[in-house]
C-alpha cells in the first residue's frame, strides 16, 4: 500500500479464523489487499487441500507427525495462495486488454480520484491501437492486492511432545511467524492484541525483516494499535532491535469486530489527531533507535527513515466517512471489515450465517464475554454455536471437548495449559463454585456460574464457516459457527456483489437501505458510555480507590472527546447534511454523561 498510484484506498482486515482465510484468492486480482489469519494450521491445511484440488495443483498433506508441521503447513498454504493470486492476476490483465466490458466494470470499481482510473478512461476513449496501449498501461500500473497475514500475539501457547516441553521457537505464534517468513509471499505480518516481547525478539532471527542494500524490506511489520502511546512503545521496542514498523493500523477500541481492546475512554477522533500531529516524532524516534541497532549489528543502515503509513479501521460505513478519514487525518487506507461479510465474492461465510448477519439489528449485535481470553468480544445473537452451547448447559454438560487447544493458555491446573471454554476446565471451576454456594447470595452464585459457562470454543466456532461453505467435512463435537461482526453490521442488511460494495465505498452507489444509521464517531461514543456503565454495574467485589480513579479518568476522556468533535464539526465543512443531527446526538450523550455518577469510596 505504499506503492505509487495506490489502486485502492481501502483494505479488508482479518476477520475471525476463517472469514478472510482465502480473501486474497478472491479479491487480490482487483488490487484489493486483505489479511489472512495464520493461527489455525488445521484449517489452513484443509484449505490447502481444497484449493490445490480446485486449481488442479499438486498437494502433499502435512501431518502432525512431520517436524515443525505448524510452520510447514502455513508456508505451504501461503505459497499456494501466492501462486494462485499471481496466476489469476495475469489472467485478469489479459481479460481487461481483450474485453472492453470487463475493463469498464473494473474502471467502475476504482476510486474516483485514482490516477490509474483516469489513465484507463483516457485510453478507452482513444480507440486507436486500444489493445496494445491498454496492455502496456496495465503492465506498468496494475498490481495485485497484498496477501497480508495476522498473528494474534497472545496466542503463543507452549507446545509439548508427551510431557516434554518443546523450545520456545515451537510456540504457536513463533511457529506461525516462521511459516510466514519461509513463504514466497512478500507482504506484511499484522500483529494484534498487544506486545509479546518474546515473539517480537524472535523477529531478529530473520533477515527478511531488515532493510537490504536498496533499503527494501522483503517482509514488513504492521502493528494494530488502539492509541499513540502503545504505538510509540511497541515501535521503539522493535526499533531497538533494528526492526522497522512499516504501518500502524489504528482500530477503534470498541466499534470493531471480534476482540475489543477498549481504551481508557479515549475516542477514535482524538487518537487519529494525535497520530496526525506526531507522525514525524514516531518516525524519527524509531529511525534513530533502528540506526543505532543496525550499526551495532554491522548491518546495512538506511540514511533516511523507511516508509511508514497510518491506516484506520472500525465502524466505517459510508463514502463520506471514508473520505473524511483520508482527507482530514491523512491516512493511507481505511479498513472495511464487517460489511464484507455480506459479500460472497470476498469472504468465506456459510449461507445460514450470512442470512443471520443480514437480518441482525442493533440489539442483536453485542459485546460479549464468550472469549476464553477474557477480552470482550463483539458477536451476534442467534448463532448455531450459541444454541448448541446453551443446550449443553441445560443438560449439565457445559464446555467444549477442546480439540484444537490454541487457547489452552491457563496454567492454573498444570504446565500444559487448559482453555477456559473446555469441559475439563468448566467442570473444575463449577465444582469449586459449588463449595461456595452457602456463602454466596443466589444472584452472585448464578452470575459466577454464568461467567464460567458462557465461554465458547472460538477455535472451532470461528473456523467452521469455511468448512460449511466449501462442503468440507467437520469432525468431532458439534460446535456450530461463531461469527464476530462489529456493531456496524446492523446497518447492512443484504448480500451484495463485490463491485457494488466497492462502489459504495467510493460513493458511486449505496448498499444501505436504513436511513437512521449513526455517524461512526457517535456510535463509538455511545459504545464507550455503555461500556463504562456496564463495567461499574458488573462489579461484584468491593470497589477500590484505583477503580474509582480509573472510571473518573475514563469519564473525563469521554468529555474531552465530545469537546474535540464539537470543535471539529463547528469549524470544518465535513458531514454538512448530517452535522446538525450529529451535534444533537453528541449533546444527548454529553448530558447523559454529566448525569452519570461514578461511585464513591465508602468510608467506615
């Protein structure tokens, strides 16, 4: 996305384990970048077999008996995706040079201000030597979208052969990184869920992450962050090892899909403003540290800082919001996630789950506690996983069989780890809770019981949709499908084509049928206000002074955010047709915030 004449101004972020597992195969030929999760090597192996057969390519199964099978599976699949994408891209260029209708359809998908779009339109009008001119132009200016990969840094489970713990290099995230590095894909690894110093240090083992003599990076690092401070800390940590962060991907703390990493009440607008104002500081700080480290390592030292881009994602739903983020905050790309779950050409979702998403309303989409990681998780009510889970709870058989163990991270009951969604873990916890039944009120008892049994098997539930869509057999205990849309999903209510969705992003069509969709900044503010209220309401223990300080700071940050937006809207020419309503909604939430009382410490 740092190339000249950027083809698209949006990207498709990682979604779940399965939902973007093959998105590059589907959309990269159009120049659209997307992110593949490389956490589930079992899913990856099955997709490798599926696509090898579909494209008539040789396939050699990589079983768990093979040394370093996890990394090998990831490398093999990424090589396959890379091969298919390159082949589809070459075929697409040929099609565009031979078919005017195909070219017209492609031009309609490009951003209105795109130099390439204008160039192609001019050649269309030329007429003379059309095919040869177009062919030459496409060769010089078109390129496929990036095949980026995602590693959730917290998913770095220790692994064992029988009772012998393997070296750290065989931990889940470490092996996934090695699988990416050894592949032919030249793109970015998107690191999410915060800093893992041990994993970050492992990057030093690979020359691909260091600049070559031409100051090029064969593989790049992208950090998904929720605020500037986090970006500075993580970026400098890596720079001290001679490693450069090529992209900071800012995501709304709550107005996003899947795991939600809430800030201390700092809203997206003020966060983006800080990145805009301090981008040079971020670059210079990292450059100085990187140069010092590279000299110590006696490696090539770039004279000038390498490219660094800022991107953003979370709750964007209109062309006006998309353009505002680009123009006001100078971001290089805007992520569109949840809406693409309704685009069969772009994501891997089974038919029933797409129908559930299309019919989902605001109240159906909620911030849950189903994740075994203990991190709030955006999902939708009515999934097949939820129905199966509730049925097991009703039969006193709560918990999953835990076949994959990617989230078996709790060492509470042994060094090999156990997942809090597993039946084994939940049985132990429920037995412990039963011993406290006489000293707990019925209400607290049920609350604690629910907090144990509500955990869901994400490893299986977030992968099953790809199996169902592609008629791949699912073995083991029935877990159904878990899907992780953001709250923005409520306003998209129909399956649409890829072309139509892209035109919607660029303001040349609309896929929205609702008229009362709130502005993304208003929606995020409401979510943070609800989050604060729920956090205080859900406290079951005695409130501490530290909690009260945290909540007051949170509330104050929300006030500062509202003030920022009020100033922004009163001085800028943005959102003209909806500005009055946006300001009215901010005023409503401001009054709600004023009226909301933070608890005080009880003095004895």
